[in-house]
């Protein structure tokens, strides 16, 4: 009985040591803190604050977008995960590029809007296409399927309507 008890203790100790070794060798993901990036949007000819504008930060690697609307004083801000971003106007024109975000908050200060006929307004133009299908169902419910014969079937809710 004693031999069996000491063997169990050794087995428990070996199991604990093995689990501890595995836990120490598995890399632990660093906890990245979002940083507050903020500023004030002003007109291109003067320092008049521009209210009710929807600016967005675009991650230059993943192309994730974080919306930052301006308030009545033209102030905007967003919490961004670490990465490199561009601040873009409503239609995509780049207002500030190469914003390197780490764990510290970043005050951008005053950011000026581009002139109305600035060439970069056309080159960086972005827009959202109009919806083609409207439905009460979630967007993941509208799927197109194709079988081996080439027949295309729409798996859409019966109340879906064409938005065109």
C-alpha cells in the first residue's frame, strides 16, 4: 500500500511539472491596450471647427476602419488598437497619414480639411455602394448557392425585396 501511495505522489508531481513546463513554453499573447487618438478638424482656409463630419481611421495593414465623428467644436477621437493608421475624410481623402499607434494616447492637434479641388480628393475617393437587397433578416442569411449542374439558388427570406 505504501509503495502505491508514493508512486501516486511521484505521478502527481510529474504531472504538475509537465503542466508547468508546457504553460511556460507556450507564448503568452501580450495584452495590447487601445490608445485614444484625438484631434480637432478645421476648415482648410481658416481655423473654423467643422462639426458633424464622419472621419475614419483606416489601418494600413488590415484596412479595418474606426469611425470618429466630430462634435459641435470639431473635436473627434477614437480608441485604436496598436498599428499604423491613416485619418481619412468622409469620402476617403487622406487628412493625416502614418499615425503610429502604440499603447500611449496620441493628440493629433488641429487637422485641416483638404481644399475642395485638391487632386488627392479624387485619387483617394472612397464610397459605400447602395444596398442591393433589403430584408429584415441578418446579412448572413442572404446566401447564394450553386449546385454541380450550375443552377444558382438564392437562400433569401421570402419577404426580401430588390432595392433597385
